[in-house]
C-alpha cells in the first residue's frame, strides 16, 4: 500500500502528541460519534496534563463515517486518515495508525473499535494506565456473550495459551493499548496478506508475546457491539491464516518450552452481564455438515486417523458433537498439516466446517447454562490445549 495516497485531514495541524486514541472504521457512521464523545471525556478527565489526540483510521467509508467523526465537537484535536479508494482491511488501518504513532512521537496509544456501544470514559483511563506504567501492550477482558467472539473462544485463546503459555483471554478483542516501541516493532515484522485485513489483532498479540514485550490485561466490563457473526466467513480465514503463519514462523521459540507467563490485571474487576445475541443454530449446523461433506477427502488427509474416524461417524449420523478433547486434536492436527503439506487455504476452509461444528456443539451443551458456567467451560478448554501441547509437539519427533 502506498502511504502517499492516503487521505489525511489534520484541521489543527498537529505535529506531536503524547497520547493517541485510534478508532479504526469501515462504514461506522451510526456509532463513531458516540465513541469519540466518550473518548474525549476520558482524555479530558484523566489525562489533561498530556497532549492527546484522537485519530480515525478509516477505509474510505461511503456512509459518512468521515463526516460523523470530524463533526463531533471535542476539546481533544482530531485527525482523519483514510486508505486510498478500493483499499480496505482493518490491518491497513492499523498500518496507518502505527506509522502516525511514530510520526507524532507518541508515548502510548489506545485503540477502540468504532462499533462499541458500551464504552465509557473509564475505558480510556484503564487502557492507558498499564502503558504509562511501563507495559508495552494491554489486551481487554470483557464480560461478553459466550457465543460472540467464537474464533477467540475456540481457536485463538486456547492456541495461544496452549502453545505459548500466555493466558490472554481476548487476544483479538479489538480494544487494545500499546507503546510506540511496540508499534515500531510491529511495522518491522513480516506482514502476511491476511494481516492487512482481520488478521491484524492476532498479529499484534502474537508478536508482542514472541517479541518479549511486557503484557498486561485490562478489565473493561461488558462488551456491547455489533455481532461478528455476519463477518465470520472471511474473518475466520484471515485470522486463522495469520495465526498459523506466525505460530509456525516462530516455532523454534516455543516448540520445546513449557513456561507459563504471569500477566498482571488492571482496570475493572466486577463486570455486568453481557449482551444476548440471536444464534442461527440450524443454519450453522447445516453449514458445518455441508462443509464436512465437501471437504471429506481433505479432512481425512490432514487429521489423525482416530480423529477423522470419530468425526465421520458423527457427521454421517447428523449428530455433531465435537467435545473439548476431539476439538483440541483437530486444531493441532490442522496446524501440523499446515506446516507439513501444501493444503494452505484449502486446509483452512476445511477446518472452518469443523469450527462451525465445534460452535454448534458448544451451543447445544451450554444453552441452558448461565454466562459464568459457559465462561468456565471456555477456560477449561484452553487449559486442555495447554495440557495437550505434547500431542502437537510429539508430531515433530
């Protein structure tokens, strides 16, 4: 991407800032003004001694996002930066934000998604706090509908805990904070094509871990936002492709280590109940069955004989029940196959069918359970991935 073609609107001619709040967007005119107002209040109330800045990094939205952002009256100066027409992708927005972080010589940056409805001024305070205390990266912790963020719950969270030993509950949560040193480090890493899109969040978290940066988690309360389900198809491929590539590019750093990291906790400790979401259970089940049937030969090649035999029996009966142990084997088998075969995108597409199967299995098991019990199940699944790391490592011996 040619940065010279970015559209930049800097009404106050700002050339330096201590603190930056970045708001990535693509067609978020309906909610971005509310996010800006809450951010402005948080900066004024908590960080008046700092020179602060709000930056909207946009994908040339066609719905009036730019106007909605710039027309909000704030005490904090604002800058609008857009990718060129036709260039979209959340990662491209972050690429612009990282570069502007260095250009403005900022100390710390907080990023808040433009679709967040539950943001309060305290989010700004809580997210900046660990960075200003010497940490390089802070990830969010929310009370979040157990059926929202399913790529996090069933792939990213258990894999990062399982293989890297970092119990980071929301590695792709969307609302982060980081130091300028880490922004510079990210710019220097290898950017896969999918990193430019939805793969950016997992790229940030994994490179912060693998680069040895100081990491914290920040409690923010309930997360209320637009549900991610409509974007699950492309999001799954982009996130998993980035995750697998970075994990395997850095295999020597974690393959034979069993260390676990202690991650300090900042922010809110007591959370409200999460939002409720409509789940198209029948539609997701049908998608999973169709995907399994379409990719059956490939799945037989990439999975262990035992795992495939068990899946084949379940799918032939139309009774999908992918429990924790089977799911752990599936994911580790897929990562190993990604490393040792040339299936690549076909492999991830096949895995997506089983991911939908894991989701509907989890949904059916937990439908009548309270949020806390569901959360406990998600954590126990991640712990199982950690205990079963040797299953994956053993494939290389």
